[in-house]
C-alpha cells in the first residue's frame, strides 16, 4: 500500500501544478491575450496526466478499502485548481493512514 500512496502523492502534485499553469497562465492568455499556445500545449498534457491520476487514485482506494464516494471525491479533486493539493494532504495524513492501521485479513488469528 505504501507504493500506491507514493505514486498517488507524486501524480497528485504533478496534476495540481499542471492544472494551475493551465488555469492561471493559459486561460488568461487565451481569453485576454488571444494567444492559445499555452492551452494548446498544456491542455492535452493535463488530460493525459489526469488519466494517470485516476488510475493511481483507483489503485490506492482499492488497497485502502475506501468507500465509492470517497474514491470519487478524490478523483474529482484533480479537476479543480488547488484541490488536488488538499486531497493529497487529507489522503496522506488521514485516509491512507487508516488503511495502513488495519492489518491484512490473513494476518489476523
């Protein structure tokens, strides 16, 4: 589970940074400056990275035993600027820790 958490944390930060660049740099340039170069370059990259984020979130949620609602909430966090950072923090310090505290079923006697 630790590997899944590490993969999730890395991709959450990458997706968050790329989304901020897209929204805070690319969108103003596109609509105020009539220059869509940044959006054309960063938009598809964010889309690809978001797909990786979804897979990493799904993997972590299955290993941690999250309910469906929590998994969907964390998945949606990658679509709103700055929320992936918040979700990564909550997942790393609260939700994933709960999953690690639970011993595997085979280890219980």
